[in-house]
C-alpha cells in the first residue's frame, strides 16, 4: 500500500491535467510503484505466496492498461514508457 504523500507525488508527476487521477498514465504509474514495493517485500519474504499472487495480478492489470494506451494513443504510450523506464 502506498502512503498518501507518495501516492499524491506520483499522481502529480504523471497526470495529464490538474484534476486527473484516473487516466491510464496515472494508473500505470501507481501500479508500477506498488509493484516495486511488493517486489522488494517478496525478496525478503520468499514464501509469501499470497503477496506473490497479488503481484502477478497487478502486473497483468498494468499490462492491460499499457495495451489500451498503446492502442488509443501511441505517442502518450511511448512517453509514459520512457518516463517510467519500463521497457528498454
């Protein structure tokens, strides 16, 4: 779970306009941060299978959002990938 201040910071960095909280860019950025935190947790707690299953669900959800964005607007997709450093 992301702290409120950390979540607000991520939203401010990736939003498309002032009132934006639900665009694909924001959702992917929030999921990416949650995935990173959960991956760190799983490195320490290798036998936590419930969290591992949650991680896989988040990765699938992020992939879905990215596929949607790539289909709708290639330019926004490429800039988001570059900003979040997701693919090389």
